[in-house]
C-alpha cells in the first residue's frame, strides 16, 4: 500500500482499528466512499464509481473471491 494519501483517505484510515479484519475495513471504506460520492453532488461535483460487478476478474482472483 502507498505511504502517502490524501486528506479524506488519511481520515478514513483512523477508523481501521475499529475493524477486526481487512475485509470489514474495506467494506466500511466502500460504503463511506459511496456516501461521499452522493454528498458531494450537493456541491455540483460528480464522481463515478465502477460497480463491483465490473471489477476485473484478476482483482477477485487475487483477493481469493469467486466471481459469479
């Protein structure tokens, strides 16, 4: 992982210790990013996120998940 992140990611990383597994922390990150994307629309900023179903297969294999 990178050592240098932007302010938002650095803020979210403070919550890492609340989650017993990396998978749970990543789920938290995904949900918070989705909420952030919706929130910034109030400021006329549009951010697009790739739906999980479109993630490259190599990502799923690397993480040990099966994609159906």
